[in-house]
């Protein structure tokens, strides 16, 4: 029998952020969530999730030893990032691990250092707690990466459904593109979107926590009946001007109640020539729509002093999670794609 050799298989998934072009809050639900009608789209700000399988080769190839898989989240480079089970990527891994029968992911007995383990590493481009679904995007990317790494072979639709157990934005982040969502944001229907839209993303110096914004909505707002038709029509017609006028987010007054400076910042974006401006999700990030890529670059220059962090120019829609690389090493392996 050969001496233990370490085998490492790795999957890298790049995942885009999401924005809400339209978000109507219909009211609070008995389960603590809020009933929504929202139009979601991915934008070209990305995170990267790397999932690596590390362990003695003979053991990790044996199904019984795979049952004792340990899960680790690499030390994040951003200290604002939740660690351990507070991180949605870790929760997503546990949900998929349960389905794959990986008992030790549940915190069960492990044989220690020599057991195979799965290492998750997150490389952030999406702001943490910025209203762009950074945590949900990482969870979606973890599902896609681990589905490949653990050989689960589940179709995207199944991963989308699993995502619902992790968070309201995760199912959309698994699919990407453009969608109309209802319920708590997890019932999805694809939406036709022609062409590309160009945005300036204006960050805030400090995050806003989603539950706080919904609590502020409970305190200050009434259920709304506004419908997304004008947004859907603008997307179909590739009409940036109409989209700018139709952008809508019922969470805006709630976010402004917590962070009053957001109202002035939004007005400043409109004054500087944005076709429309809207809070991204539960904020505090603001989105300014431009007529094309060149206009977006000029607008970004003009609004540079609105926030401490440099604004970024992005386009939408931006597809969904993409498997960028798969690497296998150890006995009989050596594939890199
Ligand atoms: O589903 P997720 O864990 O992402 O939601 C985070 C929090 O946001 C919830 O705990 C809830 O306070 C709020 N939320 C809500 N209604 C939704 C989605 C989220 O109240 N539809």
C-alpha cells in the first residue's frame, strides 16, 4: 500500500452580485418575513468562491471516509465578513452536505487531522451587507462549487430549491440573469431582458443590516400596491430612459429613516444626470442608471465625492454563477480546466 499522499481537488466559482430594479413590500408575514414583489437582476460585481478537497488520497476516495468530511472556512481577508455558521456559504455547504450524506459536516465525530476536509475560501468584490446579496451570492457559489467537488450531480434547479433553506436571495443567485420574485423573494419567474444596462454603484461607509431595515419598514411604512409592469416593459424594450423612471424600492424610506444621508445622496445622483437612482435591496448601496457605458463612466467621475469609497461602473444582467476552474491532483489525476 503506498504511503498517504495528499489529494487536492479544487473548484473555483465566480458569482455576480444582484440588484433590485423594483421592490414592493406587500406586508409582514406571520413567519417573520415580508411578502414581496421584486424584479432582480445580476450585475458585474463579482465574488469568487474556491472549494478545495484536502485529505489523504486513499481515505478521501473511500465513500465511508467521505462521510467524515470536515468543513473549514478560510480566514476571511475582510473582517466584516461573518465567520463560521453565520456565513451563508458555510450554511449552504451544510445543506448540501446533509443531502450528500456527509455526516461530519454536521459537527459529528471526526478522526481528526487525517480525515478529508473541504476548505472554502471567499474572495470578495461584492460589498458586505451592502444590499447586493454578497452573502447570498457566496452561498449560491458554494452550492455550485461543492455540487461539483463532491460529485453530487444535482441540476441547477435543485440547487436553486436548496438555496431557499439558506436565505431569501440565494435561489435567485443560483440562477442569475433577470427574474421576477414573489413570496419572501424565493418564488422565481424568468424575465425577458434585451441588451445591457449601465450603472454607477455608490457605496456607503457603513453597512445596514437587512433585519433592521425591515423593522424600520414595519415602524414607518404601509404595504404598497405598486406593480412592476413599467420595469418589465422597459427591460423587454431595452429602454434605459423608461427603466430609469420606473426604478422603485419600498425599502428606501425605511433605509433613509436609519441613514438620512441616503436621501441627499440619491438626489445628488439625479442632479448629476442619472436616468434614475434607487436603493439596492435593503441598502445602503445606491444605484444610478446611465444611458450607456460612456455616460456611466462620466457619471462615476462626477459623483466621486459623494462617498468615501470609489464608485464603480457595472453592467447588467451579468449571468449567474460560473465554474471557472476545476483542478484535481494526486494518484491518477492531473486535470486543470
Ligand atoms: O432570508 P434572509 O435570511 O436573507 O433574510 C434576512 C432577514 O431579512 C430576515 O430575517 C428578515 O428579517 C428580513 N426579510 C424579510 N422579508 C423578506 C426577506 C428578508 O423580512 N422577504
